[in-house]
């Protein structure tokens, strides 16, 4: 209790109520200050939410697959620029005692024909083997018949509307005929995965069908997922496999693969820059608003401050007093900012299908940034008090 009392006395000389009363005396000005803090909080939280949404989007295909390890080409950049390597490299990993199953995967951009308009658009086409299918999506895992058919594919109903209302047509009439790379194909099933930053639509086919549609040579794949036996240590198995396989492939844990994908998009697209610059801009705007409010408040009460100076209170008292006002604005402004951001996230998810989230870490990060914003504004506002001379005022 004594520690709390000392902290309270340092942050709020004269008591919280004095700082509160001065802030809330002018209701319009007080509301403007709260709105300024909330605005900064909303922008910072929203930027963080969008950033997190992008991080989720880029790894959707990997989340939909099983396997604790992955085998990739040294030329791998991101999912749809993966390079390729001999398929037999993946089967070499079965020699390890802890490898239970392997799943070859091929992927590339191909031209999809909209069955309604005839327009063509790039789609991400996956090729997998029936019986060695890495996808854990129920609508894919249960359709081995489609993966063995040379004329059938599965379509992602989370694809962009530019691909046509495939799911609606499928629900009405069953199988739909369309084209990929000007080759006739049938949509024989629907699954749900959703768009990514790399592709606005996804199609899954059996490996033979994939090779026919894409022209890819047999015997090569773009990456492979490796499922381990229960209780196996992925890091230890990965280290052993690196000694087994040649240098024309790389072994990654699932976490390393996901992080690699996220880092690529963070470093090679404006996503990271926009997030950071947006948060800095929000801090600046919020700090300016809070500074203007506190400066005006100080200017309106110069006589009172001069009186306190005349009776012996020093600059430290006023600094702590103004900082206590800044912290009051922070706490009161953060709550509506958090609530408004949550509503914006719901709107973004329902209208744009962005998987925005407010995590505890992001919330605490933004709270700390907002605190810095308010405290900086408070420190700058106290400069007005340094020029106060009781003799000049009275």
C-alpha cells in the first residue's frame, strides 16, 4: 500500500481528482482530447490487425496441410515461386526411423476460365497424389475419387468472385465443366480454404491431372510435406535428414517454413512498411491533438500555475501534474478506441473476408505506444510553464 501511495503521489501531485477536475472542466475540450487519443489507438490497432491478417493469409495453404517437416528447393522464394526438385528426394527421407509418411506437392499459376463469363484469370493449381494427399480439409481428404480422375478437380469456394459463382452453380447442377489452360476439366467437388496474398483462387487436382494441365514433367515436385511418428522431435529429425538428402533440397520444420513465407511477404512487399509508417503517423497525429489540448488547458490556467509557483512549488510538481493528466487521457481514450477497432475488425471480416484479430500482445504494444504518445505530448506541453513568471501575470 505504501508503494502504491508513493507512485500515486509522484504521478498525481495534488491527487487524481485535481487533474481530473481540470481536464473535465471544459467538456468540449475534454471530449476532443479523448477523441484524439482514441483516434490514434484505432489507427494503430487497425494497422496491427491488418498486418496480422496478412500474416494469416499467406500461410493458409500450409495450415491446411499436415506434416511436421517440409522439403523444399534451395530456389524456394514463396509458395508460388517454389523452384522444383526430383520427387525421389522426398522418398529418401523415409529412411529415417521417425518418418511415417511423405506427401509430394506441385503448385503453379494456371489460367482458369470463368464458367459464367468466359473470362480468364490466374489460379493456383495444386497437384497431389490420391493416398498421399497432405490436405486435412475434410472436403479434400474425403475425395480420393476426384484425385484419381483424369478429368476432375476440386475448387476453393473462398476464391475471388472473378472466378465465377462456381459454388452456387455446383449446388444447383452438380459437376461443372470449364477450362484450365484451354483444356476441358470438370469441377467435381468444393472445398473451403480462402484467398491468399499470392493467389485469389485455388484448385486441387490429382498429380497426373496437374501434369497434364500445367505441362509439368513427371518425376519433379515443388515441395513435400513430411509427417513424423507420434512423439518424434521435429528439430532432431530435421537435423538427421539434412545429413541424408543431397544439397539440391532443404529440410525445414513446419514453423520454419511458415516463418519463411511470412518473412518473404514482410520484406518483399509494402505490408511491413505500411504497418510501421501507419502506426508512427497515428502516434504523431494523436500526440499533436493531446499536446494542443494540454497546451491550451495550461494557457487558460496560467494565473493558477503562477500562484502555485509563487508559493514555492517547483517545475517538477507541474511536470508530474501534466503527466497525470496525460495518463488520464490515455486510460479513458484507450477503451473506446479498443471497442471501435473491434467493430471495424468485424466489418472487415464480414465484408472483405480479412481474418483480422486483436491479440493480447498487439493490444499491449499499442497501449505502450499510446502511453508514449500521451507522455511526449505532456512533456512538450510543460514547456509553456517554464516561462511563467508570477510577477508578469499579477
